[in-house]
C-alpha cells in the first residue's frame, strides 16, 4: 500500500459548513428550497380530480404520484434537474394537489433511532 | 400554539392528504460515494427494486479561475448527473440510495445530499485507494456515519483489513466490509453494517 491518506495535503477547497439540522420548531414553508431530494409526494384526491385540466408536467407529476414518488424520481420522470422538479412539486403542494412526506430527523439532524431500527429489521429480512 | 415538535419533524409534512392515503410515509437515504468507476452505479443497481434512475442537479459555484489568473471569478452553473435507486423497507419506509460523484469539487452537492442521511457507503478500489480520500475526509468532517466497502476487483483480495484502515487513516475497528458490488446480498450486508454503526453512534 503506497498511498496513505495522512501523507497528502488536506482535500482542496474544504468548505467548513455548520452542521445542519432540521431544528425542532423551525418555521418554514414547504415551498422553500429545503425540500430534500428524497422527500416523498403522493397525489391528493383533489389533485387527481383536477389533473386532466393541468399543464402536462403538473399532470404527469400528479398522476405518477398515485404511488409515492421522491423528488428525485419526479426529476427523472420529467427529465428535469432537481431544482426544477422542486419548484413544480412545491407549487402543486401549495395548492393541495400533492401531499409531501418529509424525512423524520432528530435534533441532531440524523434519522431517529426507531427509524434506524426499522431500517435494520427491513434490511435483515431481505 | 407551541410550534416546537419534539421529534423535529421537518415542516408541516402531510397537509391535504386524500382520505385513505398513507400518512406515515417516511423516506430515508444512504449515499454511495467513491471515485470514478469504483462501482457506485453497480451497487445501486444491485440493491434497487427499479432500474437505477438518473437525475440532474444544478450547482452554482464560483469558478476559481485557476486556469487563467486574469479571469475574474464568475458564477458558473454545472450540471451533475447522479444515479439513484429505491428499496422499499416496509409499508411506510422507503430507502433511497444516491450514487454521488466523489470529487471534492462536488461538495456543494454533498452538503445537500448528506443532510438527514442515514450515512454513506464509501466504495474503495484497492488498486486506486486514494480516489476515496476526499469522500472519507468529507464524511469524517461532517460526522456522517460511513462504512468502508472494499470492492472485489480482480487482484484486490488477500489484503489485511487493518492495513487498509491504516492507509485510510480511519480508527482501528472502523466498519469495513468486502463487497461485490454486483451482488445484492453482499451489498445488503454493507448497508446492514452501516446502519448498525449509525445506531451505535446514535443517542
Ligand atoms: N469485478 C468486479 N467488477 C465490478 C464490481 N463493481 C463494479 N464493477 C465493474 O466496474 C465498472 C465500473 O462500475 P460502475 O458501477 O459503473 O462504477 P461507478 O462508480 O458508477 O462509475 P462512475 O459513475 O463512472 O464514476 C463496471 O464495468 C462494473 O461492471 C465488482 O464488485 N467486481
Ligand atoms: Mg456511475
């Protein structure tokens, strides 16, 4: 082994970023750019009822979301960058055409313990 | 009206849910990091219940003008492709795996990806071990749980795990697994070790 991580300069451009946490009680709108890439969306009844009259992209999102879809999947479905998908989804959520299911994290910004335990159980059962 | 939620749930999540819709859907994510060609897409494909999808993330950054000292730093937008897969864990948990480009110039993207993640699998090709240093630096600095996964490329077997940990400058006993990124069971094992590690570190 000729290479050692300690023997090289620190990674270039190391930006120090304060640890982000979904702080308890932080007020914010869903329409913000904080909607994470794994956020799940599901179509509401109202959204499904109104889908036929929607612009094609909005309609495609709502109709695909009869099954839960992540923001990442919406982006892939439409072939648009995540940022574009986020705007489209936020607009639909603001009108209650979509429900958004956000990750559940503790005050340390990490998934809560009981979720990790369920994840572990699920993986072991595979 | 106290707006403090003990569980820190991010935002007012499920407004306007159709009657009968599942209210308790919860996404989780794990990052798959490592250098070029180390097997990220292969691992995501082995685990995902759908063929890996690709999505694009646009990054705005300041170009540093290193190529030409006369250039005034300017804002540039770069598009980075990222592939991901999906694993349904139970009736409400859905796990997403994101294969992330391993270079530190993508750290802007990693910051968003790492937020709220369970942790990361850092794939290592022992023939090009330094390709994973940026990823390990990053996850260590951010305190994100990670597992080192040595990918089974030809000619990489028989290496002592402790020597690898030493070369990676991770502590003795740091979670390390041997994977064949093409094999579902092997990749699942890596995720299990990661989640066990994350649980051991959680309060
Ligand atoms: N022998 C062997 N080959 C592998 C393994 N994992 C991946 N490969 C091969 O290595 C090559 C690169 O794998 P990818 O999954 O595309 O790697 P990647 O990290 O996604 O690559 P980039 O996205 O280009 O950075 C492919 O030809 C894979 O078939 C492994 O565990 N064993
Ligand atoms: Mg790839």
